[in-house]
C-alpha cells in the first residue's frame, strides 16, 4: 500500500502518529516541544524526522505539497479542567496550525482537541477557524467522536476538525463506530495477572465496564493519578485505586480482593497503544504522555477515511480519462 505523506505538529507521544501510520500515512516530520515525548517518538520511530521545536518557530514552506497536515493542538484553552480562555490563552496553537496550512498547502488537514471546543462557549472561535480555512480554499467539517466507539475502553470524547480540498471533500465520510469496546477487565486481565496475582481473573470479571477519560495533567499541574475526584470514584467502582500508579502489577502475595493501581503499561493499553510502544522519562512524565495522547484506534479510523477520500479524488480524473478514450 503506497504511503501518503503527513506532517504532524504537537505530536506528543505518538498516539495520532501511530494511528495515521496504520492508516497508510508516512511522516515527513513530527514536531513536538516536550523533550520526553520527543524521546518517546525516537524510541519507537528511530528512522523518523522528529523535531523538538516550538511550533511557532517551525516553517511549513519546506513541506509544501504534503498530503496531510495533522496535529493534536494543546487542549488547555478549551478544557473544562482549565480556565477556558480560548484565543486569549497563550497555549492556543490553532493560529499556528492555520499558518502552516497556508505555508505547506496540504490536500487535507486533521486537528484534534477536547470536546470543550464543540461547546456553545467557543462557537465564535470555531467560526473564525473555519472561515480562515474557507479563505484558504478548504471545505471543513467537524465531529465529536467517542473513543469507546472505536474499540477503546474509555469514554474519551474528542473534537476532530477536518478540512479538505473541494474535490477530496466530496468523497469524505466520517468513520462509523466499529464495535462494542472491551471492558477494562478484558483489556487488562493478562497485565494484572503478569506478576502472579491469583485474584486477577476475579478482578477482571468485576471490572466489567469502560473507564472514564484518563487525564495526564501538565508539567505544572497534575501527577500520576487517574484524574479528579469524580474520575477516581468511577475507577473505584471498576476495582481500581485511582490515587496513583503502580510500578508493577500485583504479586503472588497480594490478597484476592486487593484494590490494584494501574501501571504505565496498563494505562497505555487503555488508550489503545500496542504492548511494544515504549515511553521515555520517569513515571509521571510517562503517564502525562499517555494521558494526553490521542488514542491510536481513533486516529487510524479518521485517517482511513481521509486516505480513502484523497485516493478517490485522485482516481476520478483517471476514470474520466478512460471513459473518454
């Protein structure tokens, strides 16, 4: 399957990167400011062009003609957990994404954020972003997709904005939900049992639902716990101690009804990362990367839809040429 090209900004630990790669996009560059996340990308993609750089200083002109510009721009300006300052937040990078779209002229754009951006509070801001994309010649659409609809055992709703050249937009369809997600217990049974805990099977049967959204926090706020009080209460109902993370799964001496904590590997599995995806940095840094990631299965689903639309648009002139001849 020939690759289409992708330029990704705010790449984080590679959740979107991995999903787009699985959809058939090859990265010409991945731009990320966080050193731990860059180290993670290099661990898993040693041959890729990973650039540790503030996106304000990144020039898109060198990547003109890329097939897809993608990014998980920072969410604090729109997150319910933050102050919701929107355009007044210095961390708002939508203007930089629009600048890069103008500079590199991609065929398609995919930008991901928290669902807060879909609320009425930010209707005016959304319209400004969409209007600028229309000025650049793109047709736009957006949806809030729940990760649980794509096999991820979390709610994790995400705002997805897509923009495409008009000929491509006519072929685009949003991905449909694929299946009922596995439960937390089904997802983590083997990982919980890996240390020899005899209660892992019974625990997995009790953890018979999907989890709340994992929250990774930022460098300034948040540690290695599973989120605010309400989220920790939801994890408790699933048999998980959400007040912190464990260094290892429960051992053979743990009581049958032990209340386990998640390890980094377990948290990554709940995000849809494969078992061999490695995370650089210490535990808090690793969890921050995992909790802030875009689940790879969701990125893959949207990426497949974008790839199909691009290929259909490019095939249309060839079909017309054959029909005429």
